[in-house]
C-alpha cells in the first residue's frame, strides 16, 4: 500500500518538473525567416527564389546597384498615408494586385527581402505579406545590401522586370489585430504587448508623434526598441537569438504577443523578430494612434510629465 500511495506523488512531481522545464524552454527558432548572404549567393539563379529590394526612392537600386535579379519596390507605395492613422495597410485587393505584379505565384518557394539600411522597410513588407498568408515563404536577408556589398558580392544596375502572375492567396488566419482584439486579449486572455519605440517615448518623456494625444504606452506593455536588434547601422545584421530573446524579457511563449509602436511601421520589425524567435506574434498596424483614437488608456511612468509634446 505504501508503494501504491507513492506512485501518484512521484508522477505528480515528474509532471510538475516537466511543466517547469517546458515553461523555461524558449520556443524553437524559425531559422528559415532569416537567410545569410551566402545562402542567397548560392541561389541567385534559382527560379523559385524571388528577390525584392525594398526601399524609399530608387537611388540605391538604380545608381548604387542591387542584388542580381532583384525587383524593386518603394515601400511608400504600399502605405496609406492620408488616413486617420498614417502608414496603414492598403486594402486586400491592392496587396494581391501588387503580389501578382512582382511575380509571386504558387511556384515561388522563397521570397527574400532586403533593404538599403537597417531593414525596417523589408520588415514592414514581411508583415504586409504575412497578412496574406505568405509568412512561411518570406525571409529577410541578414545584413541587407550593406553586408552584401561589404563582402564584395556581385551587384548589377538596371531594372528587373518580373513576369506578372494570377496568384490568389489561400484563406488563412491573419496575424493582423484590431483595437478590440488587443483590448480583449490584454484584459481577458493573458496576451502580452511589446512597444517597439524608443525608451523615452515608451516612458512618456515625449509623445513621439504629432498625432498622439497623450504620451506613454499601452498598460502592461514591455519596451523593446526595434533598432536594438541589429549589430550596427553599418552592419545591420541581427544579434544572435539568445541576445534578442533577452530584449523581450520574460514573456509567456504559449500566449499571443502583440507588437505595436505609433503607426505600425517600427513594430513590423518587432513582429518579425517575435516570429523569428518562435513566439505567437500578432501585429497591431493601427498601433498607439489607433489605440488612443478608440479610447484606449495610455500610461506613463509616474516621474514623467505626460503633457510634454
């Protein structure tokens, strides 16, 4: 009888230990979301790989040079800038038409995005494509064009004209969330929120955007500035995964995590990073401006005067 009574106790201890170990283990890295310059160099002639140079203005693409075979997209062409919340996604039909115009189809196995600088625009395009169910086919080039050129890899000049397609997305659950999703998720479902802005705007030292009516952050959100994820401006490769995880602090890997900023631009990088690290990432494109327009509360640290513009 003694041994029989011990069995449930031992089993409970083992289950508890397994639960603790599981809670302490980070989720698996989604390594295919980030590709190296060598990986891309080995696949420049692969017809299943679509390379996209994402910029603001064409000088880097036309004058300085681009990765051979890369098509150009100006990220501003995929932003709605005159709405109540600036820099929002265009409508779904517009996005689908753009995907067709650059040649995305069912045979496109990998879409590699890179930019002229630190990778913010490519991350925004990643988040945009994720809303159409393409996240598992999209990667960022680690280090972008700056590392590519620093390593002496080939570039070319001239426009690359893609062959348009008739592609249509499959029905998927979009990672894009609204004000109501975030409010209910944070209040009732145990979601976490990550603020991608600079520490001073997160704390409430200043609003950081002229359309914000109050300084500070969404209650309960942690701060992980997006630019802290790269080695440097000159070499915008990502930090090692363990260092990236440290920036996000103790977040629950079993619950959704919402990335936001002021307009949804900077948080697109945070959304990418969270997905790359294996978390259940959601993206609030409306971000803090929409949050305040909808009546959501904003908090600042007690020592900060939130009235400072």
